[in-house]
C-alpha cells in the first residue's frame, strides 16, 4: 500500500542480471455515494543491475624463482573485471583487472629477498571481493653467477657474468 508523498519499496529476491523493464502501478479507489471509480498511475523504474557474484581469481604463471629481474611479471586469471588490491610486500602500478588472464609487473623489489607474503584481491564494480590469491613465493637474485672451469693443462677460466665471457685466472696453489 502507498501513502501520499515518498514511499520506499523493497523488491522481492532477484537473480543476477540487468532489469530494464520494471514498472510500479498505483491504483486509487475513490468511493462516493453513487459509485466507485479507479485512478491509476504508472512509474517506470530506472534500469538497474543485480550482481551478487564475486570474482574468482587463480594463478596462471608464477614468478620464476630465483629470478634476476627486480620487476618480475606475474599472471593471474579473473572471472570478472575489477579493481586489484595488493596485500603484503608486493605491489604494482596496475590496479585494474579484466575478465581473463591479467599480467602485472611488480614494482621494484629488493635483491636477495624472498617474497612469501604477497596476495591480491579483485573487487568488481558492485563491490564483491574475490577470494584472496596467495602469490607463489619467489626470490629476487640479481647477482651474476660465477662459473669456473679447469683445463687439463692447468688453465683456469672464470666468468662473473653468467657465462657470457671468461677470463684466464691463476690459482695460488
């Protein structure tokens, strides 16, 4: 029932989806001595969307560990578009996710550090927060590897740039 002035209504439970064809009809019955008459008014509701489903996110490609990249890429998938929230020691300038695979680049991370507390959450436009995705632990190691090779004649070769070039060295023994 309605009263004169503003009225608030609560709709019955609705499924997820867009509703663009809803109307409200108010009927007023006027009684007089000889007869009754009806007066009606119709109001078309503004289109609206019901979204009660939260995104689901999962890891697609973890950061290789150890990695010599202090700004590594990470790929995850999301069932809905939304805003990314980072929790823990990892962050990125990428703050939007699409409903598909998403590759983010972490902001500069410290060398020699293992990152094991990084998580992310995607929140859709209706405010539904996804599951919390724990990013697989990884270590940043930007130090070049040292390789040493010994020859049959006593030659010793050393590389301090992961094998790109070698220098002759001598042994103190």
